[in-house]
C-alpha cells in the first residue's frame, strides 16, 4: 500500500541536519524501508508546516506505525503524520450499501 508521511525535525534533528548530505539521508531511508519490506518512492525536504515528506510503499499500516514509532523514539523527529492510499471502488461500494440500508430517523 502507498503511504504519504510528513514530519518535522526536533531541535536535535535540526542540529544534525548539516552532518549528512541529502544522498546520505536518502540512502538511510531506502535502507530502512527495504529492511521493513517497503520502498521509498520519493523523499524530499520542504518548508512550511513540515520539514520533509516521504512517499512510500509499505506492506501494512502496522509496519509503517512501527517505523514511525522508531523515528519518534530516536528523538530526531516530531509531528509525524501519515495518509494511506485507499481503494476508492471499495469505499463507494460500501457507501452505496450503507445508503441503501440506513435511513435517518426523522421522527
């Protein structure tokens, strides 16, 4: 499944930012995702509300949660948030079933 994760560096993470090149950071991300059965599609730094965005494929939400927990536990990152790809056909199918079954109580 595809996942988009945004996050920010802690003060310690920002202090260490200049200690590695983008290529070194990207290689570390590639190694991390590969070790957990996933793959980085894109990884880049940005300004605004987040410091970085990662777009990846992961085997499951649970695997991604474990990687996020580890990233937070290191103290280098804060405010990690993920959005997962969904199957829109499955969503609309269940929406139609719910619409056909559930009627609001009006009295």
